[in-house]
C-alpha cells in the first residue's frame, strides 16, 4: 500500500472554502499477482474537499490490513475480498464520529476494489453490480457539469462563457455556486445562465455549500423554487436536519444534499429525519469520501429499505469511481467537474460526454488507466 | 504550538477496541507573555478512544492559526481569545463529517483555553463560567469510577476486587463494561458487583460501547431496567437514533450516550431525534474529543434551548478539562478512570475523591500542573 499527498491545484473557491490549499491522497495497492509480467495494481484517491489522509492511512489503516495477509483473498482465492479488507482497516476504531477516517478508508477501499476487479478481469461497474445483485447495470450515465465558482474578475459574462463551454463539450445540465454573494446578485447570475439555457430551469442546479442560516436558506428556497431549478443544493449545515426539513417543506424545487455526510449511519439519518421527499429530492453521498464502494452499496440498500429509489442518488465527486457506482448500482447520474480538481476529476479519455451522458468502458477495474493525466500521476506511486 | 503523540499505555479492551494500540496527542501552546521569568504555556490533549492527531494539527490547524497572530488576543489585549483562535483553526474546512478534525481541534483548543486562563490568572472553570454566563459554578463535582473492562484472567472475583478498590478510594458510583460476553455472563458479572454495592442499582452504570444490534440492545434494556441501574450506556451504534429511541422507550433505567458524537450538530440531532428523555437520560459529549471547550459551552446552551438541564450532561473522558467544564458549566458530574488512560486521566493530586466528589482547585488554568505525572509528560513538550 503506497500513498502520497497531491495538491488539488484548483485556484477557485466556493461559498465556504478556498481550494488552492486543498490536498488529496492518491493510493496504490500493489498485489502479488502478475499479469503480462507486471504486478496487478489497484489505484484510489479521495474526492475533493477533505484533504489528504496520509498519516491516517500509514499509521492506522495500512498496518492493520498488512498484519493479516491471509484474510485478503476472495473465497476462491482468485482475487481480493474488498469487504474483508475494509473490515481489517476498521479494527480498533470506535463507532460514530465519521470524518477523516471515512475519507482515508475511501481512498484505500477504492484501490482495493480496483485491484480486485482487475484480478477478475472485469470492469469495476460490473463487479459492483454483481456485488449489489443489480441485474441491469447502466452502460451510460447522465452527468452534469459542476462549476460556476465565484471569481471577482469573472463577472456574469465570464460565468455564462464558462457554462457555454460545458454545453460545447456535450453537457446539457449545469450547476453553479450560490451564497457567496447577496440574493439579488445571485439572482442576476442565475438569470444570466438561464438565458443561456433557453430559460429551462430544469437544466440548472444551484449549490450553497451548506452556508446559509435558516432565514437565508428559506429566502433562497422561495427564489429558487420560482425559477423551477433542477435542484437547490446544501442550503444549510448538512447535519442540521431540522433546517433541511424546513427548507424542503418550503421549496417547490428539489433539495439535494449529502456530500458532507460521510457514513451509512449519517446517510440514513438524513433520510429519516431530514424531511427529504423520496419522489422529489436528491442525495449526493460521495463514495470517495464516505468509506468507499462497499459502503456505497450498503447506502443504496438502505435507501431501498427507507423507500427511496437509487435513481435519487447522484454521487458527489465527479470521478471514475463515482461513475462506476452510478452505472453498477443504477443511480440517477453523476456529478462532473469538467475544469477543476484535475487530474482526479473527469472520466476516461475515450468516453466523451455526449448529450449529457458518459459511457462506461469495458476496461478492467475503474478504468483510471484510460485517463492519461490521471494515470501518469498514479504511476508515480509505483 | 507543539505536539507529540503519546501511547495510551492502557492494556485493557472494551467490547469494541483494544486500547494497547491507542495514542493521544499532547499539545503545548507557548505564548509570548512571560510570568516569573518563564513564558506562559497552555497544555491540552485529546481524550481516549480516537488516536493522536499530529499530522492534522501540524498540516492544517497550526499553520492557519499562526498565519494571523494579530487575531489571537482578547479584546483588551491581556489574554488570548479562544473563540477567535478556534475560528482560525477551522478556516477552509467544510461543514459536516465531524471526526478526527474535532479531536485535533479539541486538543489544541484546550491548550489555548488553558493558556488564556493562566494569562488572566484565573482557574479554567471560572473562565468557562464567566464565558457561559453561569453565575454559580460548582466547586466540587460528582465523579464516578469507570472501569470493569473485560479480562479473561480477571473473572468476577477480579471485577469485584477492582470495584472495591474504587470504593476504597472514595468513589460511591461505579461503571462496568457489558457486551463483551453473553447476557447471562454479563448478568453474573453485574450481580457480583451489585452484591458489593449492597444491591443498590443506582450506584452501578453499565456500558455496551455501541456494540449491540437492535434485538440485543432491547434484550439488555429489559434486563438492565430490572436491576434499577444508574444508566445503560451506548446500547447501539451512537448514530442510530432510531435504535436509541426504541431502547429508551423500552428501558426503565436511564440511557446515557453521546461520547462518539463529536460536534454540536450531532449532539443536537441526538436530542431532537434519539428519543432521549430530558428528565431521565444522560448525555456524555466529550470536550476533549468534540472541538474543545467553546463547543462544549455551545452544547450546553443548545441543551437548554432543547429543554434539557445541564445536569443531565456527564462528560466522557475523566480528565481535568472535563472536570473544569463540569464545574464551570454546572453539569451533573464527570466520568473518572482511576486506573487507566494515565497520566491523562484523573484529577489534581491535591483534590482526592471524597464521598464520590472531586473539588476544583484555585490553580490558574486547567490545573494540569497539579497532577505530577501529567505535568512531567507535558513539560517534555517544551
């Protein structure tokens, strides 16, 4: 297990944080299996927003896994057992308090799943579908372009030009930030983008990044509802379920939230106590922040138990691991950051966005090797 | 800001974890104020159960604080402003996902408060009382002795001898682990201890450490209720509010939980959604795990808003920082680990437990200097 911290190299900011100081953990799991003269290697990384977790991986997770190699293999001995390895990672960890640990486990877990799928010579999305008992995984997934960060030099013209660029690259639906300006200023920004989208609010989502107090969240709810937007994302603190319920009750537009709930337990509490409407709202848990792929499979099963369709799940993050979940577990779509969080964000070089959808390739594993800039970075771990 | 990771040196285990591999971050904040020829220094550490957080402190928290020294001072310039410094620590941090970050902030925040109180030449408990607007802080606090860990070589006789030792040292109420054995075995252990306590269930609490599924938690609820115990602690996953509510509804004895909820937001959700009974149950949030002392003041204010008395708050952890909160904020008492988690656990050498209570000294700050073994360890940071 090898890891390194990589700067995000993203110069923009949302309503809450400055990404220029953000880091990501890139991880490689080198197996003792050899194919074509090379060891089979799995890669992983955490998604944007929560910093690299190298010390946690080196000091806690990796030693626990490496201490009992006899527990790594799948039942038939031909691959790895990601569930068993995840269990080893979490030895001597207390329940509750799901934060950086969930992020560290996610990076390592994705690498283990990537290696396991490669050992079985199957795509990650197919292995996830098999694991979840999903008979009809998707071979292409709706994606939307997330951007629209605040930039004092950009202005409304720059914002519209950015969104035009996404449309030019095949996206149909876009998302922009709100809450870094006054409601009136945000209205002007939203209306400028709506003009570009022929006034079709369903093609535009807005994201407050958990910034608003109750009064502001409700004021925006009314305004966003009037535009008929695709969704209004993270109005208030992501754990303030009462505030979320009040906003959902007041907002004709769908609410979307969940990227900052980093465990199955937190996700379930959102559905039970957050006032979320199963036929209207969206959840956005992030496989690359919230304990990885096995946890995401469990979250989808929990959603069904709570009366939710997996189609209401649009994972945060915009990377190949999230895309494999979206396809393999038949989620409703996947976020995409066309311009930022590179090289971790984005999909395979040979699956461009077309009509707002991205195809899932037949490459073994997550397909990180099919994205040249990402592959080059990950290869440096070896 | 200086920090080091220290092994817990605690060879026992509860129903979930093995403490022999656990570490703690010890922190010193060295101010530029000089008293008696020596710089004024504040000390802090995180409580047991969540590992040292050195990398997080070094890479994220400390640089943000040290970058803007002009924001450290209190309004009159005579001391530090712990709230302002806490705000600097959290720059560029997203909301939600409260885990290791809360633990790291707690250790550093306690050191800042300790330094601030020393600069004002007042005890920490008095500064907390002033900050919270509490006109009548407590000068002595009820404490209970937590122990009763599983040990295959100890048996019921060893367990009773351990509890007898606590009574000999002035404790009146004790707590033991459950859930590491069958219910029948735990019944035998409980009944052995109850014999020692003259059959007075109100002097015995039991702690499952979040281990049980719903069925087991409910089976224990019935059994624990029949003993009339002081409380039944952490029956199930600390974030499974529905399970907690089901157990509270079924258990005549009080429920106690909260040590694994590491933020104000999580604490509030427990009170709103966990089925906790304001006149019956107890909450156990840990100042040295959950963002420190300002957050604890905010949690107490939140409790009042939600209709709870601070007397229902018995902080987890058993150290001088928790004791200062219990006294300064007039909480219901404080945990104590007489035999383990040394030298961080326990109170000042000159305030022994008497009739189940511990006095708060007039020493400036948290009084870590009044506990010789702890002071010796902390001095090594300088």
